[in-house]
């Protein structure tokens, strides 16, 4: 079977009718940014199904505008922590945190691919606007966007969070049974040390019924994050383009963009010469060079200051782009966000570089991603040194990246960035 057909078959395999699983077993629900990738992937061959994916995701939006990072559409004992632990307060059982706001950007891509979907995009635009307003209301520090749980950034166990995690008291977290390590080699997953702190942060949210103002006062974890800042900045640019088409007033969004552009500068670590996460409570940079450091181009910031460090990180790996600097202490090529290369981040970074004129680097990342998928299938992530596939298998967003970007041999090029 042609790889493009295999990618389509992977999306169909994980399709639950109105939403898509990241992969069976390890992730049995609808995840926020996974779903946006899925919608994009479906639109390359089934636009109606792509629009349904986004509509289902936004059907779980909370009254305050937040779109949760997990929607628990049906019970599944194979996943922990489930809805009974999270106790989200939206219209669908959900988690109490969000994820990188890439949905608007993928909706813009879908609209370009399927102009007939304009009425559906028009109906979703206000929901996305409300979600973005929620970020601007509750998650800013000096203009940069913060995460209040490592899972929000999508980069669950990234070294960025180590300093803030040390401040979390887990003595009363209680006993629990993880499910993720029954599906994947524990050496590829976050440690128990990490999980204790993940759960404690959930318990803090539940203790205030996920009241964002109250939670901000008691949460020891608040980190200004390049992932969130750059994905929101890009989403707002795409919202303006779509909003003008739909006759919307975009003045507020223009102001938000100015705020975030100034906030992005507060993430520039002059000592390391890269964009870096910043612990809000301590006021200190975390001194982490990661694939998120390279999202500035995706956000529309063509910052030549950032290029040398990213090129160095690319040169240190066989396959682009490591999630953590291979030259740094603690680099682990197979443990989740402490080293592996992720096709989804490769797409965001590589396509952003291509858009900003860094065609050599963008093409390099695209070609490496295509090689990994061609040789090793649709894995969740890969070892950047030797290409070993890792994490979940038959992964939705990896198949979407193939369909929309990685392959130079697409049967349907409507998914091109």
C-alpha cells in the first residue's frame, strides 16, 4: 500500500465518528491539539470529516472560553487520570487545562484547501476568538503566555519544567495506578517523580473547582512558555485574515498581537541566545534550548538571532529536530520530550521557516521527517540520532503531517503548507 494510503488508513483507524483518537490504547480520548492536526489531515481527502473534527473539539468549550486539553466522550478504564479525577466543569466531561492553540491556524489551512467549508469556519470563528480571549485574560505574564501544568504545553516532561516542578509538595498526592506504562516502555515515558507532580497540580485545580483566578493564587507552577506564546501569536494572525473575510471587527486581535510580540521578547535568553521558558515565580530563565525555541518563525517572527542555536541543534542530530539540545546535560533520545524528534513540531517549525524564507532549514526538517516516516511508519516520535520509532504507534498526527506536508509525493496536494 502506498504510504499516502497508509496515512489515510491510519486516520480512519483512529476515527471514532465525530472525533479522532491520537492512537488506540495509549490515548483513548479526544486531545485538543492532536484533533487540530487530525482535522487538517482529514481535509486532504475528506473535508467534511475534517470540519466535523473541529466542530466536535469546540463543542467541549467551557463557558469562560477555555477549550480543554482532553474531552472524555466515553469512559475508558485504560487511561489515567480520567474524568473522575479531573472533574472538569464544561458541557462534556473534560480535563481542567488547555493545550497549544493551533486550531485556528489549521482552520485557516483547511479553509484554503476547502473554500466550500467557509460557512462552517465562520460559525467556529467566534468560539476560537473566545478561547484566545481566555488566554489573554488568564495566562499572560509580561505579555508572554504561561502554562499552569506541564501537560498544557503539550511538551509534558520537557526540561523547561524541572525548576518549577521542584516547588510542588507531593506528600499528600496519594496512591494511584498509571496506565500509560502498560502501553509503552516506561523508559520512554515520564517518571513517577514527574507523575506525582502532574497529579498534585490536578488536585489543586479541583480544590478550587477550576476557578482560574483562585488557582493562580495557589499554584506553584506558572511558566511563561515559547510553545504557547508562539502558537497563540500565529493563531491570532490567522484569525485576523479569516475575520476580515467574515466581516468581523479584528481591532482587539491586532492589540493582542502587539502584546504578544512584546511578550515574546521577554522569552529571549540573551545568555543562551535562544528563546527560552521563564519561571514566573522565580523570574529566572530555565536555560533550555528546545524545539519550542524554534517556533518563532511559525509565529511570524523572522528572528535571525535565533538561527545559530537552532542550526547547532540540527547539526547535533541525524534527524531533525530534537526536542531538547543533544549537547545539554540530561538529553535522552528516547524519553518523550527530553530528546526525541516529533513530526508535529517538525511541521510547525519547518513550515514556519519555509514561510519566513529559511528554505534551506525548512527543507532539511521536511526531508528528515519524510525519511523517518517512510522508514519507520507513523510513530508518535523518533530517536533523532538513529531514527528508532518510539511512543505510540499508528499515530494520527504523524499521519496528518505526512498527508499535509512531509511527503513530496502526495496524491492530493491540497494539504501543502
